[in-house]
């Protein structure tokens, strides 16, 4: 199927393999992706409006190339690996129970985002606005409080101790 410059509204995609597809200019409005594979696809100027990814694999995607004017999505129980989220306003985005490995969140507004129960191994946050974001039950995150905006950000113990990693101190 050709997805380039196509519009999809209210569609459910289940077990669809989008690997290496070109989705350039596509518009997905109120769509659901369930157990789909998004490995190494082109998403230049793609619009994701009220889109939910459930149990999907997203590998090597540069979300910063999406249409930033119309961008609203959420992720549940997804594997999100080696993806880039930079220069974006994705406040209140939900990343629930996801494996977010080796991703980059740079100069991104994640205020009120929810990372509950997610594993963020190798993921970096640089100049991210994490005001009101929730990392409850999340683990393996490495967030430098000096390089990100943390205000009313929610963390769980004992993982919150990871916020001290940037200080080169020893805790016993």
C-alpha cells in the first residue's frame, strides 16, 4: 500500500508492517496502531493527530521531521528505540509502560507528559521542559536537573536517586 501524501481518518491498523515505508506527507487523524512495526520509515511532514500506538515497535524514527503544527500522539506498551524527539511541543504526551531505549529528547516541551512504568535505558534529555511530567514507576532514566527544567516533576523512590548521577557523588 502507498502511504505517501495519503490521508487516513478513524482507521485501525493492526499487525501492519511499515518497515522502510515512505510515509512522507501522510495524515493520520484519530487512528490506532496496534502491534505494528515502524522500523526505519520516513516520516517527513507526517501529521499524527490524536493517534495511539499500542504494542508497536518504533525503531530509528526522527519525530522532529513530523508536521509540528498538528501533532498529538500517545504510546502504550511500545518499544521505542533510537528515535529522535527534538525541537517539539509534545506536552501531555503519554508514554505508558514503554521501552524507550537510546532515544533523544532535546529542546522538547514534555510538560505534563507521562512516562509511568517505562524503561528509559540510554535515553537522553537535553534542555527538555519536564514541568509536571510523571516518571512514577519509570526506571533507568538519566536526567540532569541542571540541563532540564524540573518543576513539580513526579518521580518514584528509589529510582529518583538517579537524578544525582550528574554530581559524581557516592551514596551508601
